[in-house]
């Protein structure tokens, strides 16, 4: 049965993701699979709307192009605690945020509540849009993130921030993009940085939430961590990851052990026992411990009758459990920066 979008839903859904406007040219089965995934995410994220409150004590600078090509995907938002704006100093640490969405879904607006929560904990936050598949594959998405980091370097003087204290955060697919951004920064052997258009980033720390990290399951290598991930990612994996894997050192790119050895900065990892990707975070933590890399892991078990699902600190930052994770992430970051 062909997937369709009800007319009264389209305008709402397009406020936080491409729906079907970028799917022309795909075979019918892939098109409908991606559309079904996007619609399912939209119906879940519709429940966030009542929690989209005013920024209050945070100044928002929205829809700034970091690549001048007119694409919505190449816009970013900057969140600055108002007190830091008033003080006009240059000491505010920064988190660059990369939203999740299975590599095929979402705009930066999905993470507004999360960015506000980080800003209220003493960070400037740069919320990055990027081209989702099929607009770009994994390599193109990494190039988008890198371009946003480079934009920040060029425009740091516009904001009361300290460019010596910049880190990256992401959730789900965004955490994967954040991890590989750090790995490319940390090991020149992972990929030809100049040839693939990656500039220097200078990222000092990371905060990764419920990520998909192990690409080995898509190429017959790596640790083979089994997850309950959506089948969609496996179906499109050749087109999604192919050009990156063609350009990368497989020994580094296709195993968590290889990634952990790519000169990682201190990392704060968050998951939960209800997270369908929990095992990937735990497996990454084990490899970081072998190196060792300075990291902290939070994997709470919810109280009886309650749930802490996938990316709960990002999707539901108002929860007490989310507040605890975000507070500890703040403390960890200030300790290691």
C-alpha cells in the first residue's frame, strides 16, 4: 500500500523535516520506506509541541547560513545565555549540536529545547542543520558538519565565546556524525582530510547521546554489534556509507576499537536501559577504556513503571532524569575543557 501524507499534516511536518520533496529519483520501495520512517518520526515528535516554550534568558540567533547556497539544510542557529551577551566577555564555552534522525530525517529545530537546556547550563550552542539522505550521503553530511565548525571559527568574534573551548554534541545519527568528526580530527590516517575537503576543527570535548557508532555491520567488518536499529538504515547503507568507506581506512572506520584509537578528546556518553542502541554506547565505552580515553558513561535504569527511551535527554530535557544527565555533562565538560 502506497504511503501518503494527509494534506493537513504536511505544513506541520515540513516545519521540522523534509517529507517527500527530496525523494524523487529513488526506487519506489526505498522512497516509501524513507517516507514511512519520516512520518513515524513526525507523529512522535508532534508530542513535543506543547513543550516548546519561550527562550526566556537565552538569546537566539536563527537561520544563519554557514554555506551560502540557499539550502535550508545549510542553516544554523546560535544560542547564547543572555547574561553572557550582557557581560560581553570572551569566555563562554561552546557546544556544536548535531541533531539525530536516522540520517534521513529532521531539521535543526528538532533540538531547540535541548539547545536551550545546554545554554542555560553555561554554554553557547551552535545548532547545525545538514543535508539528510538522499540529499547527501554520510560523507556529505560529515562535510556539512565540518563546514559549520569552520563557519564558527570565522565568526567567533561576533559572539562572547572562547574558541579554545569548543566541543561537539549529537544524538542518535547526530552522535555518529559527531564521533566521526572527532575521529577525522584526531587521526590523519582515517581519511584524506584535504582531499575530502575537511578543514581543522580544534574540538576539545564531546557529549554523545544514544549514538549509532559501529559501521562494521554494514561492510562485513568491525565488532558486529547487533542492535534493534531500524531496518531502513541497513537497506540504504550502501548508498549512505559507500563513498565514505571508499575513502576511509577500513581498519579505523569499521571498528569501535579503531575509532577509539583515533585521538579522541574527553567524551561524555549517555544512553539508558530503554535505548534500542544502548549496546552501541556500552561497546564504545569498553573500547575507550582500553585505550584509554577520558570518558564518563551515564546509563540510567528507569524506575518501575517508567521509561527512559532513546535520546531522552535530548527529546525530553524537562525530565528530572534528563536534568541529572545534563547537569553531570556540564560538570564533566567544565572539568576537562
